[in-house]
C-alpha cells in the first residue's frame, strides 16, 4: 500500500516530535525522517511497526502554477510481513495519515 506525503508535513512532524528542523532533499532524507517518526511507539501501533519489512520512498515534484512553483511529494510504500491482514495495514496507514493531517 502506498500513500503520498508532502515534504513540509514530514518536516513539521520531525520538528514536533524531535524539536529539530530538517532539510529533505531526496528520498534518503525522507526515509530517515519517516523511520524516525514511526519509531515513536506511543504514536503508532508498535506491533505493526515491528511487522513492517520495509518502507520504500519515492519522490515526485508536483507543479502548482509553473515550473518554478513546485512541491516535493514523497510516496511511501509500506511492505508488511505476509501475516499482516489488509485491515491492519489500513488501520496503520489511517493512523499515520491522521497524524500528518493534524500538523
């Protein structure tokens, strides 16, 4: 399953959780930030985080009005163990999206 998250939302999340302002220039930066965000057990379902095999991060640029005015969007693909059922995946992703919406 994949979701889209704007660069600014990831930056705000790390700032809120860790008190630091990060710079996201590429998928490696975003992956590191997402791992940091998800490692906070009280926020997300820790049991599902442990069953996650990997998070694949890809980047795209979304142009608003011109080639100069763009927003970096990261697609996060969550790869869970085979034992995790779809309902659990959806619940985990919904919880993460709700967290980003509140920022």
